[in-house]
C-alpha cells in the first residue's frame, strides 16, 4: 500500500488549477467562503472551485496540479460550482483529534443571538457598529449560570469583538472548555462584564 502524498495547503490563490477526484478538473475561483451547516454552525475559509462535483464526490480529495491535497470536497454551491473544506491548521488539528481520540471536542455557552446595530454611544465604547443580541439562553447552560440574559447585547468575548453568532462559535474550540472567559455585554444602558466558563458540547 502506497503512503499518502504530502499535505498541500489551502493557501492556493484564485486562478490556481485544481483537480477534484480523478476525473474532473477546474479552477479555484474564490477563497474564504463560508458554508452554513445543518447543525447551525458555519465552516469558514471554504475553497470554491468549478471542478465538477458529482454524486459520491463528497469526502473526496481536492488536489492541486502537483497532486497535493488542498481540500476535501464538501458541497455543490450551484451549477458548475463546488465547495471544499480547506487543508489548514484547523483541519489538521481535527484530523489529529479524530485519529487519536476518535472525536472532536467543542465548547458550548448555551446562547443564541442575532446581529443588531449599535447606537452611537455604545458603538463608540465597543469600537464596532454592531453586536450580537442574545435571543435565548439555554437553562442551566454556562451562559445561564454566569448570569447572561435574553436581550443582552454581546460586545466582546475573551477580549475579541463579537458581531454575530459565528464570532462566538469561532471561539468555542477545544481549548475554551473549562477556561474562564470575560464576556462584555450592553445591558440596561450600561456595560456589564459576565464571566463565563464554557463546557464541552454534548451531542445527544
């Protein structure tokens, strides 16, 4: 059995020639796309290519012209367009976790929200024109225990600005499990700091 070819990199540029599977070829037409999933999460930095994806191609290799794996074919984005999850530091960590532990661990806060515009005074303090308004807090979740409330507008989490639910999701990596994080929210006309302790996401 031949060993797999060396990993490539998703740092391909638009216009790079790409080969999907063994029978179709195309061009990388865009980088950095986002792909929503059925679970409500978002996959970032997705590669867009016009290499045809046929039924059964999902999970197959997207390779460059040198035969290096640069992505994993994932979805059809429209007529003549396919999307592939990139091979980068994040996917390598996921692959290593799957090989060693058989699963990938994710952190969880237990809040859901949507992007809202901020008033001038709040925007000046937050350094952003938008924030994420909490629309629900799961009972007994880390966010609920910390005192997060429906209606809070999340401005930052762990020192990083929050503009939408995806920004929160990006921070819910394995390293966030059990680590104290300061979440700054706008509540009743004042800035409030809430200390949250993310837990491991349990899929039931």
